[in-house]
């Protein structure tokens, strides 16, 4: 009836949750929410051809009920989460949105929200509420203490709190944002971070050598680079493609990262060391504050403390007699901080707000390099002397720049097929090492979880 208010949400113990899409994140949600004992049951569905597989998965899970399609989930559930790839969300909501139960709250779990908002506004009935969410971590990372973005779009404060109560078994840290704020924050914390590790992985594949086997990527910072690159390539390509391609802010940032890598590398191969130093120090002062300034972020406790804290997560068994790695320009880190400077992004603002575990590690190793005067000078020297003397990393840096520009072009062209092909080629190269890297990543991220999230905000 026109003007009639939709019914209030049912009590938590009577509420029925619906999950449309049972990929890894869908399964993680189903398992955590069913074990938490907050809701009456959880209706789940996946692609029709996977129904028998879904039935098998649900055996022994008393609260999780498999259904054949999203129509059945939508009509019987009070809180419905679309947990599907961002590229396919529009067509899935178009297919099932009309079956949504009157008064239900609908949510999306995509990493980019502009298309999600458009789909919900286009296809959901007017008597349906919208409170979107996004867990800022992958399915293998425990949700406890991790950021969970909550977006009030078409709902009352009561309905938003009801959603938070339903999701309390995740034990996550709620961050209230708008759709636009979400896309800006995720671009700032994830887009360029992913691009950096994707580019490193592609460069190593093109070099044809596993990084830890070359003798040039051993210990300290290199442990984080290698482990997280493998972590990303061991995941699903679409997790990163949607965020990069569908988020205009992310596209801009990925382009700047590739441009920063190119600009810095040109200075290196032309032996413009003074110019390189000036640009790197300007980026350092903008992101981390001037050295010795007690009012800046420089006075805060670093995220990563020492080489010894990182070396224990190394992959492989380097020989004790192996010679020390040659000087490394750390071009990926220099380019990252330079791109933050060029775009006027203050990463520490987002670190406390809604940082992913990968972003915390990435800003941690950047901080680890840039806050150590001797280490940063050595990186600049290694890069700035490339043209005249030659260093072991010059060819590696060239491959990295080519890879970074290739990823930037792929995102700019908006091709999911090209993105998948580039991703899968490098994934196949590293796949034999995934099992060992999973163990190292598990321990490394457990170490990070034990460290408090930085709360200081750069002025």
C-alpha cells in the first residue's frame, strides 16, 4: 500500500540470513555466522550447476540451508548479502532483486560500490532496505578485529544496528562510511598496493627466476615482497580486477604508480642521482614527515621493527654461506611513496580507518625503508648509480617498470579478459610455491595481527 512503512526487522534470534554466491567469502560468512548462534538460519545459493556441490558442503551445518537459486533465497530471507564478483553483480541483482522479501535489508559484499549502488537502485523494489558491507580482508584471514565497512544507504539507524548485531559473530571492527567514501578509501588502501605486488610478480615471471632463488631477494623487506606477491597470486583474479577496473579513483592511482615507477627509473638509468634523491626525499617528507620532527608520524612506533622479525617468514632455505644480496634500489617502494606524494594521499589516515592486512604490511615496509636514513640512502645510491656503474637490480627494475605499465594499461582498457590472462600467466609460474608460501603467510599475518593498529594520524 502506498505510504505504508515496511515492517521492522525481526528479532535477531528469529532472523534469516540469505547469501547469494558461495565463493570463498560467502563460505567464510556462512561458517562464522552459523557458528555464532545469532540468527535462526542461513539460506545459501550458488550457480545452479553447483547445487549438488553446495548440498554436499552444507551437510553437517545445521543452520545452513542450500537453495537452488537466488529467488528462493530472496523471498525467504530477512537480510540478503550478494556475495558475487563485482563484474557480474548488476546481472545477478537484475535476475533476483524482484523476489526480495518485503521489508528485507539487502547488502553487497563487493570491493567497489558505485556499480553496486546503481544495481540496487535500479532493480530492488521500493519496499526493500539497503545497508551494504565490505570486509577488508580475504577469506583466509580471520575476521576478528578486521575492518568491516558498513554503508547506510536506504535504511533507518535501527536497521543499521540490526545488521551490525547480525554480523557480530564475525567479531570485526565496524567502520561507517558512505558509498563514495568507501570507494575512495579502498582505492587508497588497496588499488595501488595490489598493482605493486602484481607488477613484482609479473616482473619475476618475465625474468624466469623465482626471486628467492636468485640470491637478490633474501631477508627483511624482501620477505614481505615475496610472500605477499605469492599470497595475491594464490587468490582469485576477480578479487583484484573489479576493484581496479570498476573504480575510477583506483584507475587514476594505478596509472600514477606506473608513471612514478617510470619517472624514477629514467632518473636511475640516466645517473641523475641528485634529482632522484630530491624527489624521493620530497615524497618521504610528505608521507612520513621530516626526519627528527617529533610532531610528525616519525615519532610513532613503526609497524615493522627489524629484519629479524621478518626473516623468520622467509621461503626456502638459503645457504648460510650465501653472499649478501647486492644493493637494491627498492623501486617498487620508491614508486609507491612517490605516487602517494603526487596524488596528495595521506596513507596513515587510512591505516587507522580501514586498512587491510596487506596494506598494513606494505606501508610497514615502506616505512621501514624510508625511516632509516642509511637504508634509504643505499637504495637511492643503488638506483642512481645504475647508468654509470651498473647494479644487479637494473634489469629487474626494467622488468618491473614494463610490468607496472602493462597492468596500468590493462586497467585503463577495462578488459577483464586481459586482466585474467595476465594474472593467470604469472599465477601458473608461481603455483608450485603456493603451499610453502601459505604457511609463511599464515605465520606472517598472525605476527601482524598481534601488533596494534596505528592510531596516530599524520597532520
